[in-house]
C-alpha cells in the first residue's frame, strides 16, 4: 500500500498540474465510455446467441467468457487496483487467484441455482469495490481506522460480488438447461483466460510506468481518478435501479 503524500507544493506544482490534467482527460474519456456501456453487459448479438443454442458449446462459451472479461471495464478497474502496488509475481498470483476463486464460485453457483440479485444493485456494489480498492491504495484506511484491513479477504469478498453480478446478468438470458453445466464451466474458463490476457497487459504497462521517477506522484492521481470512476459506476447503477423500478 502507498502512504498519503502531499503532492501540491514547491517546484513539483507544475508536474502536479500536468498529471491532474492527464488524469482529468482520462476520467473524461472513461466517463464517455461508461455512459454508453453497462457493467456486465452482454451485447444483443451475444444475448440472442445464448438464448437460441442448445447442447454443449465449449469453444463458443470460452470465447464469450473471455470477451466479457476483456470488455468489462468494472472488472478491469478492480483488477488494476488490486495489482497496482504488487511488485512480485508471487503476490500477483495470490491476489488474482483469490479474485478468480471468488467470482468463479458465485458465477457458477448463482446461475446453476438461479440466485438472482437486481443487476443494478450488484453492479453498484461492484462500483464500490473499485472505490474501496483505490482508497486502500491511497492509504486512507490506515489513516481513518488506525489499521490496515485484510486486503486478501477484501479481494476474495469482492470477487464473490463480481461473480454474483455476472450470474445475475447471465440469468436474464436464460441459458438452455441442455448442456448448462459444461457451458458454464467453459464460460468461466473463458473469463479466466480473459483475465490473464488483461492482467498481462496491465503488468506490462505497470512495469514500464514504475520506472518513471514520477510514478508515485502519478499513482496518487491515478487512484484518485479510480475513486471518481467507481463513484460514477455507483451513481450510474443506482440511477438505473430507481429509474427502472425496484425489480
């Protein structure tokens, strides 16, 4: 975890303004993207395909799972927050595995047993997971609470919520019971493949970024932007919940 630092004094002020401008530009771009997408959304074409097929379709569901993870900005933001200050592959493997176990459990069991939670509410919780992790990276819990909450437990718990959100969305499209278990397992394998691909890109970018002498200052700005994006996700989903009725 990083400690809170003052980044607005002395000769660094010009750099800070530049970094804030870059962060604002990134925020505006992601806001624009977010307004045209929903967390855990399944494209109309994919939804139609899911509703029409019967039997086991391993490759198709692996593809759909990987596509979902690679285009799921809420997943990617949380994953970025989790690995932001992990410098050793052993630690990356532990945390990513905890996240994978969590979302695998609730996605598989949620669809299999028909556990459905209002998609807007669960996605608001997922938005909160992004806020939580960004604040954790900024060191605020040690400041506010006087101790560091268990980061591994938080990663597992939020993984459970991410999987529940995915299950809630899949349930809306009523996958055929014929071949359901095999298709769900294939979809989950695809999600893990997509997660590995997304993680590889994140780690490559982070590896280069960390070499910058301004990394810690830029990291502060980046995590503040992540807080705003998480708040945006929460607001967007709650607006959808109240706008569409309490279903």
